[in-house]
C-alpha cells in the first residue's frame, strides 16, 4: 500500500521538525553545560588586578581602593561602547552608598575599561563630565584580560564580585539581578553574625 503524496510530505515535514527540535534541545543542553563549566572555573579562581599598568581616573576627593573590602569588578572591553556603559556609573554609585547606609556593607567598585584607541579621547572626556565617585581604570593595553585568561569573552562574565583576597564569590550584575543581590546579602549577613 502506497501513501498519498500529501501524507508523505506531511510526514517528512514532521520528521524534519522533530529533528530540528532535538538538535536545538541538544545545543541548549551543551550550552548550559558549557556555561556551568565556565562559571565553576571562574568561581574557583582569583582575579589579578594589574592596576599599576593602567591609567587611573580619580576625582580629587576619591581615594583608591585599599583592597580591604569585597569588590565588584566591572570589565568593559573594546567591543562595547564605553561611553554608553558609563551611564550606569551613577547606578553603581547609588547602589554602593545604599549598601553602606542600609546594610553597613562596604563594597569597592573596580571599573576597568579597555577602549579601542580611537575611543580613548571620547572616554576620557565622558569621565570628566560624569565625575565618578570611585576609581575607573583605563586598560588600553588589555593587561587585565591577559592576566586573567579564565575570563571568557562573553559579556555575561564581565561583572564579578570578589572577596578582599580577589577570589571570585559571585558572577553577574547584582544591581540588575535581584536573586544575585539577595544571595550576596545573605552571604554577607552570615559572615557578620
């Protein structure tokens, strides 16, 4: 018995759709496993801060970090618009001030920008306008990423929270992700009690 042409076409389409779904599912699982491996590798690492090889932008009344506190390391490479991302500086400034006042938590911000050479002057001009309340390091030679090869190129891994020994304790943006913020606060409260 031979199936009608229309039935064969539908079966082939269904079969191809099923294969497509299986392939997507397999890729998603591999990607998830890969993300987990990357995160585990980062969480087992220390971050080296080659700040002596970077240009630092400081306001006169803003001392550099003394490395006594936990840190948020925000890394911005040349593939992203540095001037655009600088708009979030005020969010971080407000967040750190709120943590200090409401929770009694001291948190240093280490913002490392690796602009392209053509964007360097625009970035410096933007920093003078914004006047950040914490140091901003300009890494024109990409020393930070060279000294920390465990940090992938994916921007999701470019916001790191470290303890005072620069050991990574959280990965991700705690002002954009409430669950990460709650996890961070919970860990800080455990240490204080």
